[in-house]
């Protein structure tokens, strides 16, 4: 297990709050037993554009999907103050 900067202790496997792409999405979706996955982002979310289809939307939870193409995006809790930190899992990715 490795220490991460999420403030929640240790996490097994790779990834962490500074990962990119699918690795970050997987990390956030599984962090803390999945508890962060549907937790609301403080301040009402982050306005962004889908990194798959370009549609504008607001990421309101730490892991969420574009309402147009269902592309999965995530942001790590310690980096959720800036939409530039949102990562995209890639075309065709679906949450388990």
C-alpha cells in the first residue's frame, strides 16, 4: 500500500489523486470504499466541457458522466477547486 495526498490514509495499488485519465477516474471511484464516488463537490460542482464530445456540463460529484455522451469524468477531492484538474476516462469507458 502507498500513502496518498487525499488525506484518507493508505490505498492499495497504483494511482492517486495526481493520476491522469482513466487511472484517476478508477482511483476516485474506488477510494475510501467508493464513498467519494457520489459525494458532492463543495461549492456546487465544477463547470466544464466533456473531454469526449465537447458538451458543456457541471461535474457535481467527484465521479460523474457527461449528460450527452455519458463520458465518465472525475476529479480528486484535494484538487477539486479547479476544473482544469478534471480527468476523462476515455471513450467507451463505463463505471463498474
